[in-house]
C-alpha cells in the first residue's frame, strides 16, 4: 500500500493504553521521523512518572511539551497532566486549562480535532483501548478530512469502550492489534524514508 506523506501521527488512549503504547514505541524504527503526538488520560495531580515509564520502553525521545513548542521528528509529544493539547497552524503545540471535555483534561478529542484541522489528509489518527467515548468524534473527523485512521481491535483491548465508540461512528482505514499497529507505522516510515 502507498501512503501519503504524513506530517503527524496523533494517538489517543485511556484505560489500559500505557502497556499498548509502550509496546508500540518499543518496536518503532530508531530513526522514526514522523512526529508523534500522544494524548493519554492521566491522573490530574500526578505530574511525573509517565514520561519516564514510556522512555524506558521507547526507542525515540518522549517529552512533555511546553506551550508553543515546535513539532519535530523522532519525538513523542505527551500531553501534560491536566492540560489540553492542541496542534497549531504554525507547527507548534499549544496547551490549555479550559474546561474538561468528555470528563477529561487532556481531552483526546481536542487533540485529534486540532490535528484534523491543521494537517487534514496528512494526519494519521490512532485510537487505543479506553473506558469512555473521548476520541471517537476526533478520529472520525480525521477520517472525514481524508486522513488515515487506525482503531485498536476491541478484542485486544483491556477496556473496549473507546474503540467501540469510534467504530459505531465510521469505518476506519484499519482495525489492528498493537503488534500490527507497530508494523503499519514502521511500514509508513520506511516508505517515507525511501522517497
């Protein structure tokens, strides 16, 4: 399959997603170029530990971005605790403490919707295991603007509410297990590298 030149990969997840994203990040090519924006539901008042935990597994750099930080290759940008994370037209990340959406801050929908608006069909959206419907509307929007969408196979989820909510709204480009997701991302990266 031939993929577009993706400018960003945006991943959302909630309950059970730490082990899934750790597995995916551990299997990426070390020179993986496409910036990854990661929005995971997390405890509001626990500010440390998640970056460190992901960094132990990830072959590429994992950071919590500052407001107005620019996206860059070979990096995972993790939404900080208690902040919404948006992508901006100038290639930067903005952080916000506005009201929770879907009972969540950070909200996956906010991050995915902003990616769809900025990068349109050059967006790859990925929705993982989770316990509420946050992210379903956002990943559908990526689909609607022509982006590539992957939903974790509900049969492989700790809690399947989030992927099932998305699958009730639209048919994604791919439904895949965590191992398959890592294969797809590496395939996209290698194709991009060979151009």
